[in-house]
C-alpha cells in the first residue's frame, strides 16, 4: 500500500466501505452534481452494525443518506466536499449561488483560481496542511471572487475527514457575510463620527452611565470638563464627581433616579472641577433603551456654560448701565417704529415735551416735532424749534439713527433742550449788534473829536506857535547884540522850545488825523506810515505788500479808518515789544469787495503783543473792537516754527 493518504474515490469498490456503500451511479442519477466516484461515509455506522443486522443497517443508512443528501442540497449554507488534493468533489446549490460556479464547472478543480484568489494560495496550503496534520478544524473570514469579477466577504469553516488513520478529504462550509460586514462597518463609521463630533465639541462632554449611576464611558471632553482622567473615572460612581455638598448630592441623586426611571432631566448651575475648581454648567440626562424598550443605561450630556454665563452677565450689566444712563440723562430719547410712532420715551423726553409716558406712547412724531422729516435727520445734528404740550417754544438740538431688530426698522431720536443756550446766543447776538453799533458811533465820535482837535490844534495852537516864533525872531532882530553869552543861550533855548512845540503839534495832528487817508486812500496812507516808522526804526526792515490791482482801491471811510488804525497799532506793538528784525505789512483781496490785512513779524511771539495794554495803546482788545465796529474779524497767531506773530484782519461786506 502507498504511503500517501488514500483518495476518497479509492474507497469505492464492489464491496464498498465495510458494511455501508452508496452506489455512485445511483447517487449520480439522484443528484447530478455529485462527483464521479464520490461517496459519503457516515460516522457511527459501526455502532449500527453491532446493534442490527448487516442488511438492516445498510437499508437504514441508504435511506438516511438520501434524506441527508436532499437536506444538504437545499440547506442555505454553502457546502463543499473536497478530496485529499483539495479538488471539489461535491457542491450544493447555496455554494453555487455564492461562488457563481456551477457544479459541473467546479467538480474536479481546485477552488483556488475559481472563487479563492491566487494570492491566497500560500495561506490556503498552510491551513490545509495544519488541518491534516493536527486533525483540527479551522475557520475564518476571507474574500471570495465571482466569475463576473465581483467579490464578497465570506465566513468559512473547514474540517478534515479521516477514515480511521487515513486522510480522505475536507468538508467546508461558507456563508456570505458581506451585508453583515457592511452593516457593521456602517455602524462603526457612525459611531466613529459620533465620537469625533462629541470630541470636537470642546464644551460638551457625553457620558454613558449605568442605571445605578456608575461611569461606563468617559470621553476626552469629560476629562477636560471635570478634571478627572478616564482611568480614574471609569467604573466610579458619578455622584461624587457631580456634587460635593450633601444637598448637591441629593439633587444629583434626583436627576439620576429620574433618568433611570425614563424621564428627561436637566440642571444648570455650579459643578465641581478637579482639583478644587468649579464651572457653571448644564446637565442633560436621558434614558438609553434597547430594542425591547428596556432602559439599559443613562446618557449624560454636560456643557460648560461659564463663558456664556459671563457674557450674559456682562450683557445684563450693560443693559442695566444703559437703562440707568437713558433714565438719568438730560437728553430726550424717543424710540420710534417704522411708521415714526413713539414706542419708548425716557424721563427726560417726558419732561422736555411736557407729556407723560402714556401720552407719548403711540403718538406720531409729527405731533411732537411738526414739519420734521425723520430720514433727513439720520447721521446729522440739527437745531429745531418745537412747541411743548403747554404751548411754550422749545429749541432742540436733535439727531437720529436707524437700526433693524428682528427685521423691523427702528429709529432712535435724541434731542437736547438748548432753549436757554439759543436764547442766550440770540441775546448775545443782539448785544454784539448793539456793541458794534455803539463802537461805530464811538469811532464816528472819535473821528469827529479827532478832526475837531486837529482843527483846533492846527488853527489855534499851531497858529499861536507860528506867531510866537515870528514875534520872537522879529524881537531878537530889533534888539542890539547881547553883551553876554548867557543872553544868547536863552534866546537859542526859547527858539528851540518853540520848534519842538511845533513838531509835537504836527505829530499830534498825524495821530489824530492820518495824513493822506481821506484824500488818497488806505494804500497811500499805509505807505506813508511805514516810511515814517522806517525813519524812526532803521534797524528793522519794514515792507509793504499791496497787489497793483488794489493800490488805488477805495472802501468806505469807516472801513479805511478802522483798518488803518489796526495796522498802525499792530506795527507799533511789533516795533516796541516783539524784538523783531523784519516786519511785513500786506493787503490782500478777500472775495470781490473785501480785504485781508496781515501784519507779520519775526520777533519773540504772542506774549508781548498780548500784554500790550499799557496807556496809549489799545492792544489786541482795541484792535478787536475796531474790527468788530466794521463787521470784520481779527485774529492773532504764531508764525512759522512758532516764532513771530501774525495779526490778521478779515473784512467782507
């Protein structure tokens, strides 16, 4: 006998297996898929031979074998019988459907290359060798390929067949588990997505507790939220982790009991965080049920609401502060809807408009502020006039803004009562007009007085001094020469005093009546003034700048006189107090009928000019009054590089 294990077909013969033989031709006619020479040997047949007669046992086996073959043929599990070389001997219908290979194609061929992929050949050989040598059955999962190229996952189970010590083949079953694996894969993917979502939510911890309250799952966010690692939390009672004081533990127990009893429980408040901290959190507990609707666990969702609570607290504080400001401000504040009807008023609005909150509520704005176009007031500040409920006139400084709340347009009108200020400004304007008129009258009176004094000085004192000079000169000519030098010195001294008196009279006349101003105008008078000052202040370079087009320009006598006197005062102040080395006087056009006077020096700055109030000089105050008398403005500023002073008069009729 050969050392190789006998094949299954080698056991067939006229006598067949000891005591039991299945006729191959008869079986082939019953089941055409049965391979040539195949036989099925039933275990336990020796016991049947012992208990019954040989003929009776054969009849029983044959009858039962046919029933078994019919059962195997129709069973939903794929079944394949292999010979010792792992070639297919038999394949039932379920196996044909799963593999896609009919029995007449598969019988006599190895499944490797049919439904088992070629790259699995080595692992298949190792498994077959192990089953044969160790006489053990093996099972596992693998990929099965169909003739059309589709693949499926199968669960296989293979056991070796022995006849005594002789190995005769393998019996294998395989079940398509593709749908099951896809379902498991989908479940795992869904669970992973849920885990990722739960872990991604930084302020949310999702836990699973047993109905008794012990931790069954503890994710990463729970570690951060409660400050307890998973290794310490798993299996522990959740109550101490959620509460520290007795009354808090009773509250947590109530939450757990409610969730374990099928209720949805929720709590918001302070929760402990290890070690020794706490956070403002929200707990949501609800039961987890199985397919039979039995409660198998409690799901706890915890959220850290500390930031939200802090933000809400700040909002409440801001709202309280805003409410206090709105209630205590002296400005009227009205809230208006899209139809410009009052929906809110603060106490100041009720006081200013003379209506209670109830009277203002719902009132159209037109009844409060007639002739006001609200959209034109948005983004601007305007002064308005209105009537109080009692008929009194109001002057308001108002502005408006527009916003949207839940898609609805709302306007906010802010109005400040400036009635006293407006009335004060109007009174001040009247006073200024009166002062300006008074200044003009004073200037006219000054000019008249100056002209009269100049006339008197010229006609009387001047003539008297002239006559005195002629008389003294005539008297001296008639007298004989003086015998002594003292008498000659006296005559000389008297003559000098008369000359000085005449010069002083001429200087006073210049001060009282600017020469050339009435006859030739402002430009010529300023030029004459600058020439006179240049003669007296040779160390200072004084220059006059007038455009040629304005050289012969004339203005009213009041304007020319006021501008000339301001220029004379500014020049005198600069020469006396600024320590300047150069002085520039200019006349420029201002509009079509106006003028601008500029007096600029390079001296020490505004200080001395501002202090130029000593007797004989009006200083800035006098210059400003002269400017206001003709409706002009006067300004004083520092020059370039904060050195020097610029006096600027702007006149525009």
